[in-house]
C-alpha cells in the first residue's frame, strides 16, 4: 500500500472538507472547517480474507517471505520434508528451483521474495544450522547459524536480520543476528518457545507472540517486543495458540490460525493491544512462519487442517479513519 510520503511527498494538501484522495498517514488542511486532519488505516476495525491461488503442492510447516502479490513458499512437510519452492504473483504459484537441502520448519528471513534466506529447519534425523540464500533464481549455501534451530521467528532483511526462539531444545530463547556475513548471539527472549508468530521488517524492531514448549501443553498467549537490545513483555494475545501464521511489523502485526484446537482466528496488533478481526475461511495449523511484511495486506498459505493444505488466503484491511489534529 502506498504511503503519503511516497504518493505526494511532504507537502500538505489544501482541500475544502475531507480529502477523498488521502492515503494512509496523510495530513491535509480542511479549508472549510479551518482544521488540519489526517487519515489512518484502522486495521483492527475491519478486514476480510479472500481466496488466492492454491499451492501446487499441499504442505505444512513452510517458510515464507514477501508480500501479498510477490511471495515465496520455502520447503515444508508433504510428508516427508521437501525441498520444493514456489513463488506467488498475486494470483498463482509457480515452481522454481529447489532448496539444496529439503527441510521443514525453516525460518524464512527477508522482506523481498527475490532476496530471501532459509534459516535452519528440520530434516531427518534432526534440526539443522544450515542457511541458504535465494537471489531470485537459485539457492546458495552460506554461513551456518551458531546453533541448530527450527520452528522459530525472524525479523529484518536478508543482509541484516535476526532469528530467534524455536527448537532444539524446547523451549529455546536464543536470538542470533545476521550482518550479511556472520551470526552473532544477542540477548535471549524472556520466554523460550517454538512454533511462534513473529513480525518485523528491520532487525532492531520485532515482535514474538504465541508458541509453545514441551513443558507447557496448549501453548502461550504472551507477546514480547525487541528494540535492538532487549525483549520486553507487552499485552497478550486474546487466544492462546501455537503453530500460527504471522505478518507485519513490531507495531502493526497480524497472527492467524493455529492450534489447539485448530482455528481460523485472526488478531491484529496495533502497538498496544490485540483485537480479533476476520477469521480465515479454512481453519488450520502448522502455517507459514512469515508471509508478508504488511499487516494490511497479508498472505497465508499451506498448513494442516488436517489434511495437508494447498489453500492460499489474502487479508485486506479497508477501514480508513479521519481525525482532526488536536493540540494541547
């Protein structure tokens, strides 16, 4: 979605009344009411899921990177673990070159589907520290993580990111930073867990939510935000769950689906609290770890209902709110 700065620059529009051409975040002057006004997208008040093109291969526990109209689905469980990779153009999925090492529960790191990382994951007989980079055409092995991991969260880009939580062992609180050439240990999460939701387009601002651990049947509902140096507990999800899909940033995130029980519930994070919004049409668990860097136009694909699913759904938030600018 275009922002105000990208669309009209930094000038303030003069308009008589409510400006019909306003975009998310835009400020304008209402010459009729002699007031400055701004418009923002109220994602917690409205939104809907629509059906997208199905994956060629039904699978769960996949990694994902990209946006609603340009995404990549990485590996997964068919079963068994698969190396298959598909890209999405907003309407259909296309098979592209496979991973060098097929695996499930890999962490897809990056914000652009043509420049992505597949971090860790599981293939028999165990969890891996393997990392592969995608350049839009092929996969290349790069520097391994310090510890083997899978089923965790991630934030940032393919040249400056973090990979955190997961297994083994469960619960894992480990947090590692990628600087484009090597991995460095950073401060751990407060609550170690696996199968979490995560969001963040920069490695210095992330959120981790939900998940589970072996000693905690049923999972967690707590959430933590990362400021580049420490993790801080914030308001909990309304519904405790694990194995959920996630999208967005540390201040605008979306968590969808999950288990137990298998659900289609979706919650939106506005930087302060979680609000229930529209449910997925197909309830499922073991969803993609991250599929979109936008909360307002997210993408969910694959998973298990059971059985294994090829379904793709697209979330669109569409409720704009106009507020006058007040001073105190």
